[in-house]
């Protein structure tokens, strides 16, 4: 059987196999919630995710991970994960991971920390450099209507038109960073409402693509690797996204040329960032958020809340899972 013939089966079967990967990372990091040690929270999430990958019979390749090999001992870019079955045809899978998106959020016990990954066939995810990306993310109604080079007010008017709302009705999520002072001023001047977040623009981007989540768009500069993972989710949700790398040093410009990116000013769509024909996206809540509840521990185990997206079969699954660590006592299980 050819790799092409294996791809539809990969998306259908692998989707549910990837859920335990984000669940294990979320559970491990949730145990450190509120300790104030972001490095520890991230480290245990990475270790748990890597161990969970080894339980899957596939040939995975990390294309977006914790960094380059010399700086990231686990889940580095180019690392092979999974356990391919011997003597059986196995499609290669490119994987983008963020074992703990929102390390500060977990360390402080604040909302919207998640464990997340995206997977596609080989070449299905852009190998994004570790730099910033200027982006706008919105829902399906806004596809083809976002313009990074247009004034903020014009984008807001266009988003409002697509959603059949007034600009004053919009809620725009922006990372609370000094670099966004002008953007925040322009959004306020246009009349839209702003939800400033300390971290976690990836989860905000997913919320923006889901109708009824209370977020109408995400605007501003965040990480490029996170932008690729967001694009994978946006494609599964048929949402709208545009992004452009922020190349502000000669060293970075030289690096992206070496990665095969010829035009540093190119505006990418979600399809450009995640061009795969088969895409799986999985996320598990670490702390409570707009879309996902955080990990809840009880006497015999814990309970997780996950989101699974697949593109070709157009399915969105929310999974509420109880993980038993010890056998229940005579009174059974009490789940909070």
C-alpha cells in the first residue's frame, strides 16, 4: 500500500491516538499548577508528551518543537517519535507540538493553559523559524476578507460586516505586550472591545474560529511556531487567518533564507502555513479556559477535557475523560 493510500486512514485512526499524548502532558503540567516554576511545568509536560508518543505505532517527525537539538534535549526539531511497526507500511507524519502553551499561565494558576499538537502528512506543516509572526485570526465568515496591510479600523469594519455585527459588538483578543500599544490604541479608537491576555494566543486563535466562543478575532504579534499550530486548527475549523513573519535582524533574515523561505515579507494564509491534505489537531486543557476545562484531580485519578479536530472528515470532538490511577473504593467514584 502506498503512502498516499494510507493518508485518509492516518487521519481517521491517528486522531484518537493523539489524544492521550496531549492528555498526559496536560496532567503532568497541571500537577505543577500554581507552583510558580514555569520551567518545571514545561519540563514535565515535555517529558510526559515524549513518553506518550512512544506508545503510538507510527513514524513521527517533529517539525515544530521545543527548539533546536542542542538546546532542547527532548522533542527537538527533527526528532523522530513513535514506534513504527516492523514489516508494515507506515506513512510518515509531521508533527508540531507545544507541550504546554502558556507556561506562565500554568505556573500562576491562571486560565487558558493547554497542551497542544498538530499532525499532518509529510510536508503538511510549514517549518516555521523560531521568530515572531504578525497575524489576524477570525471565524469562517471572514475567509478572504482579512488584510494585514490594511489599517486596523478597516479590518475591524470588514470583520463586523462578515459577522453581521457592529464594530462596537466585536471582542478582539490581543496579547498584553508593550509592542501592541499602538494596535490597542487603534482598536479602541475604532470602537471595538479588547480582551487583553497575558499569554496563550494559540488558544485564543482557536476560540476565534469557533462560533459562540465570545471571541471574534485575534490580532497582533505572537510566535511563528504557534502560528503554524493555530493555522492547523483554523484549517480544520474552516476559519480565516493571515500571517507574516517578523524579520527584524540580518541574522534572522539569513536563517530563514537557509530554511528555504525566499520572501520574508510574504503574507501567509492558513493553507500556506498548514498545507496538508490531512490534518489532525488535538488540545487538552491544563487550566480552565474559554473552550476547555482544566485538569481536575480526585481521590482515584483525574478528569481531562480535550478537543480533537480533523480536516477531511469535518469533525470536531470534545472529549471528557476520567483517568483512574487506583481502583475505586467500596463507595465507588466521586467525580467533581
